[in-house]
C-alpha cells in the first residue's frame, strides 16, 4: 500500500522564494498522477525505484522521460504533466513545490527547462546535501516558516551546484544593478501612485529597454511584479492587522477599494475579506 507524507506551507508572505507544499511517497506499482498542471515549480527527487514522466512543451505531444533513483524532475508552472511509477520497481520520491521572484533564474542556472526537465547529479556529495534538505523540510513541518525557507534556499543552492546541466551565471553585473535598483524603488514607493515609467526612470533607463531586461531576468513584466509585490504586502496587512480592506488597499497604492479587491482576487483567487477569514489566526 502506498505511504504518503503531505504538508502545506503555512505562510504566503515570502516574495523572493516561497514554499507552497511538500511531501514524500512510497508509490504502489503503476501508481500515476495527472495529467495536471501546477501554478508553481514542482520538483520531485527519486529516492529509490524508477518511474516515467510525460511532460508537454509548447502544446506539442508529451515527451517521455525515464527517471531512476538519484535523479529528479522539474515540473514548470502551467506545464501539463503525468508521471507513473514502474510496475515492477515503483519509485519512492520526495517533492517540493516552490516559487518566487528569483526562482526562474535559479532553475535556469541548474540547466532545467520544460523540454529538459530531468535532474542528474554531477557531484554526489552536493546532491546528497540537496536530497537531505528536501527530506529535512518534509520531516520538520512544525518548524517556523523562516526556518523552512532557510532550508529551501539550501536546497536551491544544492540543486544548482550539483546539476550536470548547470550553466554559469551570465555575470551581467550592470543588469543585476538595474534590477536591484528597481527592487529598491518599488520597496520604498509601492504605496504611492507609481508607474513602470517611474521605475525605469529610477534606474536611468527608458521604459522599453527596462521592461525587456526586467522580463528576461525575472520572468515577469515590471507591472506584473509591482502588482504581485503590492498584493503580498496587502496579504501581510490583512493577516497581521485589523485595518479595513479599504485602508489596506490605500496602504498598498490602491485608493479605489474596488480596483484593489479585483487585483487581489486576480492574484489569490478570492476576495481580501475571504482571504482574511481563511488566514486569521494562522502563523
């Protein structure tokens, strides 16, 4: 009989790197999941046994990948996948679902792509450390969100450094500088009526070029990032304060409560009031 450990991360307030759910399973022979798509990055590490991943890429017919012990596979946001345990040697795996502003960059550095989703270890010792970080998170769900996020960073570090398909960072320090300048400006001004032009100007760039390098580095447009950042801050205020929805909207740059509620629902799927009711008293 299949054995499963499954946990949902208790906080949504981490912007750079966030954790959503994680677990472990010893699968029954031929046990399958999907076809299905996720909203975030989902990594499985095969601890023993074997299985098969079927992953679609760009609307094409799903490609087939064989996964064995010591390997892993990444499922990308909105990518339709199905995976099946071997009927003779079914796999045991641990998984972790995560996302954040710097995740696209890290996954690319690991050399993983929708059409190249299989992780293979180049350095056994670093890979072992990476595996242990996943298992630590799975087995310590009672620890604080900050504690678990710290181990998630260590997992990401191990994934990038141990992958056989890892590539070197472009080392474009000027682009990194522009992105950091943009982050700093948004952090200090998100509550004000700022535009993408304002953010670009703070970096000394025109909007077109700034938007291009921002999207290439972050996987989001500056406008998408600004909205996401504001809604993350709004969620913090909904959870930690007794401010009204209108006051919170105004505090994150939305003086019109209707516009705020629509933007919040677009990110979280429910209204600010519903979100507050569901998360009141959680840690």
